[in-house]
């Protein structure tokens, strides 16, 4: 962990500072969630700032670590754009929570509309800056094929997850088939009575962390049991399955279905996805020495 943090600090001081700031904010908002018992749209008032600070903390840490893999100060401008954009978004979210009003989809006054517009503009900038970083990694050569594949695919799937946020804006809220603010799952608040577009947004974004973590786990294996080519294939297959999951839960939400109440069609699609992913992984392992050296 210490090495990862050192790499993140070297990769981009702004994103590293963002990570530390969001970690501190998460602690503050967690305390406020306990002390301040107010609710907004049926959820504890400070849960949204808490969730966003945790998410941005992980996002900033992952990007800072990724940028440490580029020579020199690669993509530093994009990193600073993301840092400033994320800070502006959190200022609005925390400020609106302190006022006891919504930060997203709030048109109660001209002031609220202006703040929401600022957030929308900053998110577009953050997304485009992340696109620029992804494009740089797509053309960057690396001796570590496994980690570089995880970084590239994590960025691509993460961008797809972030893009689900544009669907939320087009929908005018996160819920589909029911009003925002109804019954939801503990902490995350995902609707238990209708579709919720936040699920695909959340799952997709965190490919940025999960795929590099998978690469790190694979690096701990004995090369004699699973060679580099097989590890790259594992990363690619898991990334494809993960992307399929993002599409699946987003499709489920658009059809107005709660995450934990899928219909037969959704279950069949999930089964097919798991079968295809599991079968592909089994094929890779079957062709590697891992099963023949036991």
C-alpha cells in the first residue's frame, strides 16, 4: 500500500492531494451523518456527500497511480482539470447539503439551477479529460502487458460507467418508473421499487480500481503456472464480462426493474453473461500449466 501511495504521489500531486482531501471529507461527512439526523428525499442528508467523497477518493487515487506509469509529466494538464472539476463538484454537493437542499436535478430557484449547471459542466470536463488520459494509454507501450491491459480496459469501462451519468441527466433523475427518493437499499440508496441508473454508473466507474487490482493479484502467481499471455487473456475476459455487467444493470434500470427484483429475461441475460465469462476463463486456465502441475 505504501508503494502504491508513493506512486500516486509521484504520478500527479493534484490527484494525490484530491485523494487525501476526499478521505478527510469522508470522515467529516460520516460524523455529520451521525450528528445531523436530517433527511432529504427519504435518505440521510449527509449520505450523498459521503458517497461522493469516497467515490472521488478512489477515482483520484487510481488515476494518480496510473499517471505514474507515464514518462515525465504525462497528462498533467488533464490531471489538474480533473482535480479542479472534482473539487468544484464537491463544493456544490457539500454546500447544498449544508443548506438542506438537493444538489442534483434541483430547479427550485435560479441559484440552484446555476449550481447544478456548474456541476454538469465540470463533469463534462472531467469526463473529456479522462478520455484524453485513456487515449494516451491506448498508444503508450509498456513492458508489463498485464498491468497495461488492466489500466487501458479499466479506463475504457470506467468511461462507459461515467457516461451513464449522462443518461441520468437525460432522464431528469436517477429513478426509472418511480419518483426519486423512494425506498432504497441501505447506504447506497438504490431504488427497491423501480429502476435506478446509479447502479451502472457506480459499477462502471470502479473498473478503474478493480481491473488493476486483478492485475496485481495475477502478478503474485507463479509465472510457471500462468504465463503472461494467459494473464493478459484473463484481464481481457474479466474486463469484457465486467463491461457486460454494466450494460446489463443499466438495461435493467431503463426497464424500470429494481436491482434485486429482476425478471426472467434479466436473469437469463445474467446467466448467459456468467456462463460466457466463466467458460472463457476456464478455457484459458485449461490451456495453461496451472492444472497440470498440481
